[in-house]
């Protein structure tokens, strides 16, 4: 099946049932370009905020000048990136321009705390130390993490990733007759995603772990299936049969709906 491009959103990144979604980290060059954009924007913003603060404070009191400098620094270098990254679910202006996003190590959306930690450490590793620690850390990290990412438990991914769609699971022959007559309800989105990911990774998981995960998911899927599969059915085969049956039924339903729409359109 040809590769397709899939846009990664905050909702797409969340997976379930201990089956992690592996998102490719952004390349070092792209991250560096994104960082340069962010640094340039931040420094320009800092100069503008500082000038306004000094103009307002110099005629009044010298103590207010120190407060203005400290306040401007905290506002621009910590509060601004933390707020922006939190509200945009992991994006800064540089990342937005180059199609990048910060995510948690488990591929979920970043939290306020994680954005704050990244911004706080970024003041030291990027601005005070001219970015050298960030570059060295990214070079030795398999996910291109800077020190702030290590501390916050985050990394940067490409927002548009090339997605290789695996072939859909085929019905296990011993369960074909059972699946034709079984009542198999639609699974909740999170559970269906976990089952699809696990079934797709059966060949790459060691047998003990595969059986443990399959047992767990089979127990959660069982309430949506009646009657139960034949006694002695392996949980891996059960999950594969459920996916194959749901796909066949959903495909048939979509075809019927499409045919109905075509007939209604012709009548008009």
C-alpha cells in the first residue's frame, strides 16, 4: 500500500493500552532552523518590551528600573514561550513555520509544567550559553533532545509524518464461521486503536509480552462480542477476528450508505 502523509494533532498523539505510538523525531537541521526563528522573535520581543518598560519606569524611581528589567526578562523568556507552547499544544512560531511540534515522551500533548521546564532551562542552555549545550545534547540523543527536553520528558516531532499503512488483518480461517454469525458491536475509539496497534505489531513483539497484552485487551473486547468465540481460541486470534469482522461490516455499511446517497441524488 502506498505511503500517505498524516497530520499529527494533539488528539492523534494519545494512544492507549500500553501500545505506544512511535513518532519520528524532527531532524537536527529542522530543529536548529526552528530554534533560530524562535530566538530572533524572542530577542526582538524582549527589546520591544524592555524599551517600553524602561520608558515607563526611568522617570519615576530607580528601583522600578530594576523591576522593569527583571519583569521584562521573566515575561519574554519564560512566560511567553510557556503560554504559547501550552495554548498551541507544543508549537512555537518557529515550529509552526517548519511544521514541528513538542510532544511528551509517550507521544501525548505537552502540559503547562513541561512547557515551563523547557522554557526555564532554555534560558540557560540557549540564551546564556549561546545554545552550545542544546546542540551537544541533541547530537548525542536518539530523539534529538536538548537539555530542556530531558528535564521535561518531551521531544520534538514533525507535524506531518509519512505513514506506512499496514495491510488490514485477515480473518483467521478457524473463526470465519463464528464471526459471520456473532454480534460484534463497534468498539470505543481508544480500545479499537489499541487493538489495531497490537495486532499490527504481533510479529515484532516477543511471545510472552504479546500474550499478556492480548489477554488484557481480549478481556476488554469480550463484553462487545456475543456469543464468545469457541473455547480454546487464542486471544491473538480472537482480536484479529474481531478487527477483520468489524472492517468487513463497516465497509459493507459504508457501501450501502453510499449507494443510498447516489439513489437519492439521482431522484432529485
